[in-house]
C-alpha cells in the first residue's frame, strides 16, 4: 500500500478530508490510512443541526464525531455563521417579518452555545464565520439576511459566542477565492479589523477550491504571505483541484482528457512544495473529499458533470498527483 500522507507530512501539517455519513463507510479504509483530520461536509451546518427553533438534530454530526474518535483523528467544525444552508426561521418571527438585531443575536448565541458546547471535547477548531466577503466591487461584505438585520456586528458577535462556548477552540474565518488579490485584500482588512478590536479569532481558512488554471502559484504565495503577516494560523480547509476552468460548462467528459491528470500532478506537486515552505504557519491541509468516487464538484457548477479533483482515483488508488506529492517528502 501507498505510504500514508499523514505520516509523510507529519512534520509539516495535518492532512484532512471532508466526510459525510456515506463516505465514512465507503472510504473508511482510505480515510483511516491517509488522513488524521476530518471535517463534516454538511452535517454540522445550521440547517442540518437546527432545522427549527425548538429542534436540534445531531444524529449525523454525532456519527462523524464518533468516526473521528474511533480513528484518533482531529475534528474541524464547519460552520456556524453562513448565508447558505441556514434555515430561514433564524431571521424571521412567527409572522414572517425580519427579527430585530437583538433577537438574531440571542438566537445565534444560543445556537453556538449548543453546538460548540456539544462538541467541546471533540472539535479543536471551528469555522465560525464563512464567506461573508463580497467577491466583486468595493463593498466589503456580501449582502445577506445577516447584514440586512445586523450590519457587520454579527461577525464579531459570532466569534465572541464561540469563544465563550469553548475557550480552547481555535476560531477561524473561512472563505473561497481567498488567493485572488482583490478578495485577499478584503479578507485581510476584515480579519485585521477584528484583531484590532480584540475579537477572539485565531486563524484564517483558505478554502482552496482551485482548478488547473486558477489561481496562479504566485497569487497563492502572496495570499499566504499576507494572511500570515497577521500572525494567525492558516489552514487550507476545502482543497480540491478541479480539472475544469470555472467558466467551462462542458458536460460531456466521462473520463479525464489526455494530459489533465499529468497537469494536475504537476500542480499538486508545486502547491505542496509551496505549502511546506510555510509549514510554520499552516496547521492543516484539508481536502474537500478524499477520492474521485465522490466530490461535490460532480454537481457544482455543472449538475451531473464528473470531476477528478483529488490525489486518489475512483477505486481509491493513488493518482499521478499522489506520487508527485509523496516524492516531495
Ligand atoms: C458544499 C458541500 O460539499 C455540498 O455537498 C453542499 O451541497 C453545498 O456545500 N464552501 C463551503 C462548503 O464552505 O460548506 C461547501 O460545501 C462548498 C463551498
């Protein structure tokens, strides 16, 4: 069998994977061999654990926490405050009108206390706030039900509530397009202003949903340098390397085109080489999945289109990218 990634990078950073109730069964051997950290792909999101005000549903989240414990893996928590996969009841009263800021804060505080409190002994790091920065334009924050009701104050509040719920947890701001210069600078500005105000935040999560064409290695390096200058821990939280350009809407490929997997291997090698240079500030590198038999990219952004973003193929065999990455160590 192939050398375990978690051992190869033991002196550098943890190696993680997003999992769900299906993949902890179908990929158990692969996960146990190569990975020493996991993240619940959907099962700890607001809509999954708190569908109604008076109802918490922790069954699937618990299965994932149990899996981490069984295999001695670190567990990341994902995510507390987000504009997606959050049930509408949070923002509305019984008549369907938007609630006041005070009510929203009470509700999210109680949510965070319940969820973070429950997994205190299992989860060492939480993505507290996810994707609040606007991709384009000069506006810092994305407009959402959160900003409609609470301006920008909900961000600091979420970190404070998470910190009071588990003072030992590392608290992260997490976002995508994190290596694009424009968004990078905005993420930096937000996190710096939180730090300047004494908000308890300990890390930046770089989602790292990358593809064969974008972002450039120079932009990745510049983003890491800039974030690291804040003195925070960095983690790659959702790494995958799509074989398609983001605007490529082709849906006809049923297997990788010639050259794709070689190019992917070269890129993964270059990326891990770069990440190793920053091992002092990078705590973990988590893939948004483990092997090509299951990836969210098979539905996003093109429904039903296959993708091959990982180091292991559909049969859980090491791909060219695995061998190039393993040879670095
Ligand atoms: C994705 C999951 O992988 C999908 O199964 C789900 O349908 C949508 O969310 N950024 C994040 C993750 O922070 O939570 C998202 O996960 C991918 C983008």
